[in-house]
């Protein structure tokens, strides 16, 4: 029987164990430093309310991933999910993604519309003559120059103009990533959530499936189910790695494996020999309010794009449907005290690649931390686990 080591017990690690077990013929060991599986997706409780570490709804455009998870942990639709952003200069909340109907109500709507028209016309004039003749007016209003952007700031200014960028994006992104200049962000494939200017419904996603578990304990049953075929070592740290030889020291014992699937930051595996990979974390302030609901109907969380120290608030009852006369909100504050989000800098992705290049056949690095990609969510974690085990099987 072949041996496999899975490092990390979040969604990526648990899904990897499950896929290996389904394949059969594997002796699997999963190592997790926390005393529970699920990482940030594990259900916690505060003031009698269930919550996860951040809003962990399941979002995917891929039906087979939803079907996989739904068969194990029944899910309910969150298709009504809406965001709001507070703009202090207007003293108003607006929908996010930015909605075209809201622009009409903004005090500087004239300037905004002028900038958008200039962007549309510039992009239109850049089209080949044949394509110009086939482009309807309604389609012209959707054109922009984002494809020419070299960094995050240019991406948004070329998409929505300087005024909307200043209202919604500039301060928020600097706060979120704890930087002074958005031009430092040169990997912006993760942005925006949906489209730059939305029309029609105010729901966040028109095509992707948005869902959350029906059970009061959220995803917790999945983690136990997925890892039933493995030896699970909780509250355990690997003492030493020799990744080229697929060997680790675990509880004082040197152990060699046929396959290693790691879901932790790749620099940990090589003692940060190429430098430490940077992350941004979050502090969660938990507040129980003496009302049944705090946010408007269908609004699950609200962004704050101004000088506040926090980036957003989340109302967990919108996800969990927990019944109580009070409600739990969390206030998210960017922090360097923990490591949650890989920085969207090409230079850091290049550093991560140096670590990936050191990994021999039979060693895989997946998940948000393991891939060093911010835009890896629950669905991507499961998908990566499926693809990785398919490679092993092949």
C-alpha cells in the first residue's frame, strides 16, 4: 500500500484525503496544527450564535463542485446575496458591485457619467473599423480600457474613471492590503467581485452558484466525513521537512511518503530559503446586537471604503439562518498578526514559484496558501484536490 501525507486540515487538505480514499490503496496521514479540522471554515460560537472566521459561503460557477459538496453537506441557496458600500463623502450606502442606477443618485453623477463616456468612446475608437460598425450602442457603454492596465489602480481608473475609483476602490484597497499605493498591486485577476458597473438586479452574482450549509454547524460534518479514511493528527506540527526526499520528522520519528500534498505556505517547507512569503490577516471583532437583524433584507455584509480602520461588517444570521432575538456581526480589521491572504504582487508570486520549482514529482502544493493565490476559494480548493489526485492516479 502506498503512503500519502497531507499537510493542513482545511478544505484543501480534507478534500485531498477524501479523493485519495475514494481512489483506494492508500495509507493516508493528515497533520493539522490546530485542535480541529476546517481552518477558518470550522464553526465557532459567540453569544449563542454560530459563525465562521469570515463569511465562508460557497461560491462557484461549476455545477459539479456544488453537487459534490451538496451530496455530503446539504446546501441552501444564497442567490439573494447583496453587498453594500458606505461612501462617507456622500453620507450614503450604495450597492456593490457599483450599480448603474446608483450613479444617477450620486451628487457628482455628472462628472462620473462624463468620465464613463470618455472611457467608453476611447475603447470604442480603439476597435478595428469592422468591429466598430457591428457594435451596438448598448454594447459601447460596456467597453473600457482595463485590458491595457499595468496595475490595480490603472485597472480601475480605465474601467470606471477617477471619481468612482476614488469613492469605492482607492482607500478600501489600500486599507485592505495595508499599503500606501495601489500601483504596487500588479496581480489583479481577483478583482472585481462580478463586474465593474452592474446593471439589472442588485444580487452579487448572476451566474455563479452561491450557497451555505443547511446544518447549524455549517461545514463541520464534511471535514469528519472526508477524512474518515485517514489517520488524523490534530494539534500536531511537523518538526522537520526534507521535501526533495519526501521525508518529514513527525513526533520525533523520521517518516518517508510516496506522495505529499501540502496546503500550507510553500516557504515553510524549505525553511524560507528564498525569503518569507508575506500575507495579510484579519482581526475579527465580534458584536452581539439587541435586534433580530442589523442589515437590510438580502444584505449579508457591508464594506467601508473610507478612513475607518475596518474593511467590512458581516451579519452571520444571513448565512446560517440561526433563529434568535439578537444578531451577531463581526467587524473585520486588516492585520499582520495572522496569515490569511497572499499578497497580489507578481514579485511575491515569482518568489513562491521558486519554492514550487524545488518540489519533486509526487509533491503537490494546493489551496490558497499552498498555491499562494488570493483568489482560491472553497470551490477552487476542492477542485485542486480533485485535479491533484487525478494526476496521482494517472
